[in-house]
């Protein structure tokens, strides 16, 4: 993943860890109301605690396995993870994508996951190569115009 994605994951983890004491307080307060079998506040707090613990576990796992890539240190003439690729569609309209990790993907910002159909079709290709991508709306054809590492 890119450094930006790593920072976002660690920030999310910090927020969730800060929420733990508030959940424990909510459980204690709900427990003080008496009968737990019909205590909706208690059950909601316990459910939230389970969700938060699961999310913390997931984030800790991702962070522990993360490899941080700085695209500016990369070079070459092939599309790889971290590369920013300018494509020309069938109407010669330029489209720009950066290939990033799953947690960083945001198609609206031109950041696509390396597991997406477009990224999988692009990886390993060079400038001037044609790429065919099968998407839900049908097959699309692109020409790789430029590969940058920014």
C-alpha cells in the first residue's frame, strides 16, 4: 500500500481504540439498569463492542502485513503497483488511473485497486500497448499513452 493508505489505517485504528473505554462505560451504565435479558441499551453496547473489536483486529492484521510503497522510488517501462497510467479510450479521450491497494481505492479520484479488472489488465503492459478490459457494461479497449511514477 501507499504511505497515505497506511496513515489512514493507523488513524482509523487510533479512533477505534479510543472508542473502547466509552463502550465499556456504556456497558457498565446499562448493566446498572438491572435485568439484562430485556435491556436494549446493554445489548446494543455489547454488539457495538463486538463490532469495534472485530474492526480493530482487521486493521491490526492489515497494518502488520502492510508493505509501504513510494511510487516516486519506482521506475521502468511497465505498469506496476503504484504507477499512474494515462490511457486513451476508444474516442481518444484520456483517462488517468493510479494503481493502489484495496483500502486506498477511490475510482472518483482515479485511484483503482490492483485487484480491479482494469488494473489487472494493465499490470505488466507497456506504453503503446492496447488493453482490453471486460467490465459489467461490456468490453472496453484502451491504449496505454503514458506511465508515470509520481
